[in-house]
C-alpha cells in the first residue's frame, strides 16, 4: 500500500505515524509496538494516512555488537531481526512501516531510565 504522489511529485499528506517517545520514553517493548500497530490499523488511522510506527530510543541493547552496530535489546525485543533491528513482522503485515530513532549528540541509549513525564 503506497502513499501515492500528486502530479507535482509531492505526497498528498506529510508522513504521519506514532512515535513511542512521546508517551513511553524508553519504557517500550515488542508487545507495546505490536499492540500499537494493531490499534493504528483497527482504529482506521492507517487508512487515514498514519503509516509509521517509530520506535524512538530505548530499543537498543546497552552494548553494541562486535562491529560497533546497534542491536535490539533481546529482553525487550526477543524477535529482533538478523539485521539487529526489532522487526516483529506484524506491523509490516498490517501495512505499517517501521522506523527507529536514536539520540543525536548524546550516547544512544543514554536516556534509559529517563523520566517519561
């Protein structure tokens, strides 16, 4: 399911979706992401243009892999993909796109335990 383009090449709406940081901070896990993707679809938000599920910080393990790449926290995202990105799969099957966020200018994951208020 594509977003489509107008004749001038622009999308009919800006990219729209849900961002975990706005409500949950680093207190996220695979179950929350899947439930949110399901809710976006079931509530009709996907059909209204909300296509993205953004997992913003808190998804990565405290340590990087031997190549220095981020890896999904296996305690939070047990279905993390071989690409070290938590892609449980259902959000793609339900026509939601997934994006990951980290912090620029500060060590990624440093917001672990940060207040979500």
